[in-house]
């Protein structure tokens, strides 16, 4: 009995003396459980929405009596293929293939080979002639296309069934998926590099076509790359696409560029609007209003005439390739 009392006293003394640590541990465990539950719920909601949309689309395809279909990469509103678009197209392709509605689905790997071999554009499939060619070569009756639009805390998905002989919209559905951590990561990697169209006649100061990258709701336009007092300065115009948003940029080694000899250079300064710093800046961008920005790299040899890759770190990565450097 005496021994039991000693054990009890030691237990209560431990609780008293370590009470704060125990409470902290319990809070950490509780927070971890909450985050895990949120992640699981987000993933479940995403899977449920894709399953629901693909089931509805399968019924609509069956109603058109199309015997063979192909799912092409989904794009953003500018018609650019994105990583999230490729992922969702793959998800829809698998779901439709297993729907059991009497139609066949062309394997997407085979479809990509056909597009590449015949030099067809995955972003130009709404064009009747291109759609007709792909329909004939792949032997499909309908093409499934999709567009993705980030909107607040969700991503809007619009999926269409196109007649392969005319590119006319036979049917369509739309839905929303939540911006889970996984979806945000794919959105952050939507680094779609494209040249400004020739019809706009927009040229850089050195005469080359401007490079524009769309990422995470912003457009990044590389205006100029030049030597200045032994440094290379990359000048950009950045625009928030659909809403007023804060943007951060790193000007230290987290932003970097590579030359064609494989050498890597870390940043030494950044400017965004009126904010400048050697390491990191943050500014609020007004929707639709371009803001000037620049990245500086010190101690670079003036023998460098072009840059293989510029990697701008904004918490997500924005990349430009094959950049001419002016003196």
C-alpha cells in the first residue's frame, strides 16, 4: 500500500511539474490531427467531384452514340497546356475508360505520339481542320477538351465533347474543385512559356520576341536582359490577372540563372514596384495593372551573350529560357 502511494505521488508530481509540456504536446497532436483530417477531406471532395463529372460526361457521350473518343490536354483560358490540365485530362481519361457505357477511349500516350508525329497542335484542337485530321488519324468520333480557370478558393473546370469531323460542341459540363494543397502545387507549377503573338507586334528593346509566362494567377513578361556595371539585370512586367493580390519575390540565391556552360548564378537584389531589397520583397498588385520588376545578378562575366534558364522564385517558380543578353 505504501509503495502504491509513493507511485501515485510521483505520478501527480510529474503531471504538476511537466503540465505545460504535456499541454503543448497535446496541442501539437490535436493540430496535426486537424490538418490530416482537412487534407483527407479535401482529397475526398476532389475525387468525388471528378467522379461525379466524369460519370455525367460518360452518360452524355453515350447519348451522342460516339463509338470512340480521345481526351486531349486541358488548357487555361489562353489556350496554353498546363500541368494541372494534363493531370485532370489523365484523370478523366481513366474514369471514362472504366465507365462501361459502350464507347472506347484512346490511350493518351498513344494520342500524344500521334499528335507529335503528325505535328498537330494540342492547343489548336478547336480548329475544325485540326480536329478532323486528328479524328481521321486516331480513328476517333469525338474529342474531349477542357478549360481550367482559377477562381478564389476553387478551380472551375469546363469540359466539352467536340465532334471530330467539325469541332462543333456536341455537349458540355462544368464543375469546381477545391484548391487543396496538391492542386495549389500543380497550379504553382503551371509555367506555360509562350511567345507573344506576332499580330501584337510587341518586341523587346533588343528586338527579340518577348517571353510571357503565366503562373499562379499572374503573368510575367520578360522585357529586357542587359549588362549594367558588371551585373546582369533582368527587367520584367508583372500583372495580376483577375484580382488584387500580394506577390513576393526572392532576390537572393533562391532566384538564379544558368549559362550554357552549366554555371549557376544566384541573385543579389530584387525590385518590385517601389519596393527593393537584396533578399526578398512583397508588394500588392492591382488586377490588370502591370508593375515593373527587376532581378540583379552581380559579378557576371561579360562574355555571356545568352542565358539558358532564368528561374524566378516567388514562392512558386517562373522560368524563362534561351534569353539574349544585351550590352
